[in-house]
C-alpha cells in the first residue's frame, strides 16, 4: 500500500501523533491533502472520520489507526483547521 508520510525506520505512533497536529506537517504533505480539504469543508462532514482516513493513507492502516487513537477531540479540530487554512 502506498503511504505518503512514512519514511525512515522510526515508526513511532506517538511521534506521528505530535507531528500531524503541526502546520509544518500540513505544509510538508500539502500536495496529498487537497481531497481531504474538500471533504472537510463539505456541510455535515465528520472530521474524525475524514482525518482518520487521511491518517491511514499517510501511515498505512495499522499505524494510522494507532495515531488516530492517540488524538483527542481538540486535536482533530486543530488538524482540520490547519488543513483548511494551509492547503
């Protein structure tokens, strides 16, 4: 499976969970996030579901789910607004 954010060999979900909340992460992977921005701006969209799918695309299903489980509700909102404002 193709993932856009996995590189190197330090596959630590805690590190990924910290990184994904930053504007730097969004800027780095901006070209992959356009479709998620579109989905996040649709009326009635569920940011948790959309960002969960984005994390699985970024890190693969297993690691993506681990990263998602480490995020709080406010983290999803922060990620959403970073994507909407920067992509």
